[in-house]
C-alpha cells in the first residue's frame, strides 16, 4: 500500500469531481478519533466508519479549514511536493464519503 | 507469551495495524442483562436469569459517559434479552444523547406497535431481530415454541412503523443452512436487511455445537452463497475462516478479540469477545479504578492478545493470510490449541484435530451460567433439551465495517 490512501470508492456517474482549488473542511458531523496509526473517522450522519492511515493525513484534514485551497493546506502541513497528488486522491475519497465538504464562502 | 512484544509497524495494511490493537474498540458488545424470556439451545452467554450484581442504571450511565470520552461511537447491545431491563429505553436515550449510537439485538418480545413507532422516530438506533429458522418449525426447535411468531410480529410492527434498515439476524446452523434464500426473501418482504453469523461453541452453544454446526458441504455452499449474495447481506465478518476455500470474503479477516472487539457483560466484566465468556478471557471489570478505559488499554490479557501470531500449525498453511487460523473462541471451547486450526477449518485440519483430541479431554466450561433452572414456557425441543433459556446470538465482531 502506498500513499496516505483511505481505500477504493466507487464513483457514481453523476458525481461532481473533487475540486482542490477551493476551500474544504472536515464535515461538522465527523469525529476523528486519534489512533496509533492515524485516526478513525466516524460520520454521525451516515454512520460510516473509515480510517486515516497516516498522521500527516490527519493533520491535513484538520488543517483544511484554515486554508483557501488544498495546495496551500498541504504546503502548510509540510507535505513534500511529490506526495501532493496522492494526498489529493485521498482527499477526493474522503469527499465522496462526505467526511470532508466544501466550505461555503 | 514472550517478554518483548513486537513493535507496531508504521504504515502498511489496516489489518496489520489492527493486530496491534486500537486505543478504543470498534466493535464493543455490551450485554445489559443475563435475564431472558426465552431459552435458546445455543445461547452464547448461557442467559436466562438476571444476575443480582448487574450494573445499576447509574453505573450503566457512567459506562456510557466513559464510552463517550473514549469516542466509542456505537455499541452493540445484547443480553440476555436487553429489552426486559426496565431501564432499557432510558439507557437507549441516554446513550444516543451522549454520542454513543446503539445497535441492539432482541428476540422481539417487547417490540409492540408503540415501541416500533418510537424506534422509527429515533435516529441513531439500529435493531436486529434474531431468527434462526426461515420457518417456525426450524426456528422454534432451537429458540423455543412461539419465538418465530414473536419475531415475525416484531418485524411487522417495525415495517409498519416505517423503521429503516432494521435487520434480521440469523445464526447459521446445520438445520437452517439450506434456507438462506428463504431468509433473504423473508427479510426483503419486510424491507429489512439480512445478517447471518457463525455458530460458535460458546455458552450453551457448546452443548449443541456438535449437532448444529454446519457440515463441510454446507460450509462450502455457504461460501459460494456469500460470494454470490455477499453485497446485500451482512455477516459481521464472522465467516472469515471460509476465505480459505479460495477467494477472500469482504471485510476484516482477522480475529479481533481484545484488539478491536470486546464484551462488557451485565455485571461489568470485560471479556476479549462476546463469544469468550470464560475466566481465561476476562480482562477486568468496569467497576474497578480506571474503569473500562484502563481495562481496554492496559490489561495484561489484552496486551498479550495484541500481537501477530508467529507460531503454530496454521502459520505454515498456504491459506493463513486469508483465514488467520479462524476463531479463537471456537478453538478454545472445542478444546483445540489456540495457535492451531479452527474446528471448522475448511481444509479439513480442524476435523483431524478434533478427532485426535485426547479421549479424556474435558472441553473448557465457563463457570458463568445463568440458564433458567426450572422449566421455561415453550422451551426448545432440540435434543429434547431440559429447561434452558434464550438469547439473541450475535453481536458482530465488526459488522458492516468498510475496511477496504
Ligand atoms: S474470531 Fe471468534 S474469538 Fe475472534 S473476535 Fe471473532 S468471534 Fe471472537
Ligand atoms: S490450517 Fe489454519 S490457516 Fe489453514 S485453512 Fe485451516 S484454520 Fe485456516
């Protein structure tokens, strides 16, 4: 397993693609429980459980709210440039399961 | 156990991480009472009579407060029959009010129209109705006369009240293994979801396991049925030993006992798994200083269980990665070594191991038995059983968890 992945997700055909150029945040219905390998993610609305498999990814998810877009969040969290695409993929997965959501300006 | 425990790896697969345990359980079963109106032949917790030492309402609330602090986001509530506790509905609301969702298992005895409507209005609660036969004839032989009718009435009430996503929970036995399609049709007719789990030789299940556990041919059919129907059916990941037939079944293929799974029993004792009510798997009690959190995080037993298996016959098996040697409780209560094959090992090693057991072997018996002592109305006819009580047999190690 490479990258910070959260596992494969099937994308419904009518899904809006993930847009990393806008502001995001952890959904208010989501709780993160720290675990030795990262965090357990629980969505109180859809009762879905998933996992963040690295601590840096946990930091990124928490930091999203404070930055205008994904790239600046990743830079602020000191994620090496080469890993940015992997993080964007992981965040896209999280957005599909509604763990993170677009901030309304 | 070795003095130096292996270190948790960084990164890698989640299943490898889970072997080292989590800071709080994912699949916590909480049995609220040993009391039950039924006397099922295979009850995993040998329930029947209430224990006078059961947690009081205030103590149960304190456990919920602690689960909230530990961020245990939901619990599987069972028993005994949890709804016969007079404070059951209060504790349900209390838990939900404290961010601890509740999935509870019941034989349906208290689910009249009014309760069904109440449940349908409540967010954050899941109901599982136990049914061990798709027909009254098959069901009532193990669960007792009238128990099929009770369960069906509860299902009707829930469906009529507009309850969403309720479950029909089936323990697969030799007698109902041929009814899987019928179970599916019955469940669909109520707009419910089917959940099937494995029979383990735990509690009174030990007394009937030889007679009731599925045959090898049935296991094979079940495996193919799961591959074909798996998407629409929940299993609590309880059939992972079947993965050794070939293709891995979806879900967590790992014994989660003490790692991601545990049981709090009605008197507050914490066991590694709901199917392991035996002093060997008792880690502590929620009433002791430090409460549940200390037991979960620091008990010697759980620390010991949180390491990958490195020795034993199974580690040399080609299917070990898929099957991981199967279920700890099933091995223990059939008197097999914990690092060897599961008694239902699909490669046949379990049967050999069972046959090779010492003739004088006395299988481990739990000293915890709350079975009814006198006759019980409608008691199961299986084996012409004397008088024994009932229970919903299944909290799910890791039901419905998306682990991909
Ligand atoms: S495999 Fe058996 S002992 Fe392990 S968690 Fe599941 S039921 Fe319990
Ligand atoms: S020998 Fe052990 S690992 Fe191999 S299939 Fe049997 S129970 Fe599973």
